[in-house]
């Protein structure tokens, strides 16, 4: 699980690094060409993802049934008010529907609030790094935007490497 999360953050950071590295091409191609190039890459990547989804397990829902069964069984074992694990999937689903307002419990609200705070903090950090660093390089060091953008890719490359390594290490804990 941790290596999967590490992979997501690696791809996210690598995409940001690639965007900054492509920024070094502004003097040669101009910003409109670069804008269309990045948009085309994003469109192609989205179509590739859609192709994979349509050919994967979502195209064959019966293949998802064992995974859904495993997930519902695991979720039921965690819940202290749940029926015994020998109950069928339909009984577990019906039982889950009878428990209304579980999300209003104090414990759930605290967990959601903590998750929202962490997510917001991470997003603010990423936003500041991605938007402020090139401007800082330009204003403080007098670098042109194309050179500052190339140097601004370095932290993102390190974040990508560290995300992958930490995800793999966390799987071993």
C-alpha cells in the first residue's frame, strides 16, 4: 500500500519537474507552443488512462467481485458492531445500511478533520513550491524564467525520488 502511495506522489512530482524542465524551451519555442505541447501530452495521457480503464477490470465487472468481497470482509472485521465474518455479502451490505449516521460520530469527525488539515497543508506546500520558486529564482538571482524554471525542477526531482524510496521502505515496516 505504501509503495502505491509513493508511486502516486512520484508521478505527481515527476510531472511537476517535467513541466519546469519543459519551461527551459520557452526561448526556443515560445510559450504558446509550449502551452499546446503540454496540453497535448496531458490529453494523450488522459486518453491512454481511459483506454486502460476500459480494457481493465472495469470492462469485466465479474472480475471485481472477489476483490469487493475481500474489501467488505476486511471492513466488517474492523467494525466492532458488525455481524460475524461468516455473514454473506448481502447481509453485510444490509447491516451497513441499518447503521445510519456513522459518519456523525465524534471519532469519524476528528479523523476527517485531521485528514482535511493534512491534505490542505500538503497542497499549500506544493502550491507555494511550484509557484513561488521560479519567481524567487528570477527576483533573487536575476535568472531568466527559462533558467529559473530548470533549477526549480530540482526539488521536484528529489521529492519524486524520496516518495518512491520512502514508499518502498514503509512497505517493509
